[in-house]
C-alpha cells in the first residue's frame, strides 16, 4: 500500500471530514479464505473481506506498513469484513477520507504524525512528455489490457492525475517499487496513457527485450522514477481499540447486496482475433472481452479454484465477451450474485454443494527439523514481502503462527501454492522467520534453459548443468524446516452438474 507527501491528517481534523451514510464492520468468519479490498470507481461504495486493520489504514492513508509506528500487535492479523456507503458519484479521494473517519469512529484510532527520513521513488517529468492531456469530462479509469507482449503487466489509463498515478504504479509494480512513490512532476490535470513492462520475475538486464518499470516509465510516458531518500510522514499510533464499536441499528437491511440481476446483460462468444481485456467499470458496469469462463468462476462463487469441480471443457477453451449494466450502484458482493445468476441463465448452469476430497497442500514438520525462531511476544504480528533481489522473492514474518503462515503464503506464493494449505504440523505458538525463493516463472525459465543446454551437449548427464534457483517448497524445507506435500482432504465444493454454451455458439 502506498504513500504520498500530502501531510497526514491528525485525528483532530476529522471533525470536518465527510462520513459514510452507513457502515458495517464485523470480524471475518473463521475459515474464510476471501481477501479483498476495493471500490468500484464512481459507485460510492467501498467493500472489504478478510482485511486487517493495518491494510485498511494503509489503503485509507496511502501509507506503507513500515510507516505505521507503535502499532498494536494485532493490527496486521485480526481480520474484518464490511463496507462503507455514500452517494453514487463520490470521488475516490473523498471515499478514502470517509474510510479514515470510519477508522477513527469505529476503532477509536488516535495518532500523530512525524517526518521520518526514508527511501522513496521520486516521479519527475522528463524533457519530453509522451502522455496526452485528457478531456475534463472523461471518466477516470485504469484497466489491465493485453499489450503486445506476454512477460509482464500492461495497463491502459484514462484521465489519471500524476498524484493518482504515483499511488497506482506503486501497487502495480510492487516487485520493483519497494518504497513509496512520490509525485514531484508538477503536472496538473489528468492524462491518457498506456504502460507495459517486463514483470520483475521475468526481467533480465542482459536481454534487450526486457523492459523494467523504470525504463517503461521513461520511454513510454516521458517521466522519470529515481530512488532517493526524502522526509516522509509516518503515523504514530497513540491508541486504538481491537474491537470496533457495534454497527448502527438497521445496517443489515442497508447492506449493498441489493441487486440480484443486471438491468441489461449480454454474453457472446469472442472472435478468434479479439484479445483479452476490459473489466469492471464505474458504477458496477462490466465490459470484458475474450474471457475464459473458468478463470472467473472462483470470483463468482467466492472459493478457491480447487473447490469447483465438474467444469466442462468448453469453459476452459472457449472465450466470451460480457457487457452488463446493473440497475443501480452495486458492490463486489452484488456483482458476484449477478454474475452467478447471469451464468445460470446464459449457460443453463446447474450446481450443488457437497463434501469431497480435494487437492490441497499439507504442511508438516520436515525431517530436517523445525527451524523457525520462537517469537518474543513483543513484535507486531504480520508478514511483509520484500522486492525481488537477485531473482529471489523474500517475505519476513513476525509473531506468526503456522496456520497463519499457510494462509498468508497461499496468496504470497500463489505461483506454487495453487491449492489451499492445511496445517498438520501440530506446532503451537507464534514465530519469527524469513523465507526467500525464486519466483515460479523465473525458475521454470532457468531450468528449461539448463535442460536444453544439457540435452544439446554431447555426452551430457542429468545434473551436468546446475540451473540454480530455489522453489518455494525447497526454500520452506531448507530455511524453515516445514514441508509442503500434495494430498487430498475433505472440503465443501461446488459441483457443476450441467452447463451449455449460449445457443448461438453451440
């Protein structure tokens, strides 16, 4: 989560801060795997599921975790669900101000700010600007798009200010930008632009085709990103309640999940030359091209991929375009309900739930011995990823239990842990540890290259060429003494009993 040089507001300033019309905050149900925080532009609604208060603070104040000082230990691990609702058309910046007010009102957050010298990436204007000024009437939007290469992210942005871009690029390119991004361009107004770079895990400085995010920003936008040490406002927490105040009466009736069907919706098979793209638009509209239905089912049903069984082959191979408009402003939960109902209608989809043995990763103590260090109890709980250095990803955790380790790394090491993690170590308590591994894409490339070299060499033997690198599984066992093995365990799944493509596409 990101920071700007805009001075942080003290709690005293919240007397003049706008507030949500209605809010809901409650603890996440035990066992929930949903982890989402976001708002649909222009909807006047922010929703969160399985989010820690630390993440809410980082999002609301555009601040990094290490700039939250004197925080209570629970801040990074107690998880909450909820929403904040205000009039449709409220700006994203105003919604963030309202989220700040909610943290003060519901969690009784009291803090002050201090300037802390810290590394940052400073964004400045180059000699020749390559972005187009946007029309004032254009909607602000930033969506992923296919681009022209497959080795990294690509974004297309409309009417985005440089202040907003500094925050967005920090989030988009976290593998490169491990410090806050500070806007010092001096540019006002919004701009239209497209940006694409090589993902940090695939970047190779010796390959001309590789483009780092720094090179992309300079060559494609006419801006510069340079690392410097600057004074950055840090938040010093004076006091905060672990338990939020109760919801106001009637909140359940005002929940944003009010719509079950789109006002207008169309699903049709995409032409072969259409590239994947699009996404969610302001107000909850959907405009997606060349979608593989299997890819969106986990979002629609709010489960892990391995908890959906019976997916027909055409949902994996065929691609569809979806254009849909909701009847009113909606949130993420409403979108899931409406998409689910749209799939039921369009694909004649029938499902049921049952307990089945599903693939999982079982975590046990390695025969090498358990190597994690027992936490002293004074540290604040939480896991913090570091940028990729020397082709290695790294995450440092404090006061973390083995169960929390499995849940956290199911997300952080998703390239390896593509199924749910079940803790069967039998180890109690909390631990401090750091684990470093080679990202999946980079490791696969390294080992493929080594195998090709070995295969082409006369008399080559298996192991004649050491590709280097370390998978997450190897790193966890060697560095932590924890082993991950594929297995099956009973879990509730969604079974697709029947589904057919739209009649015109059969």
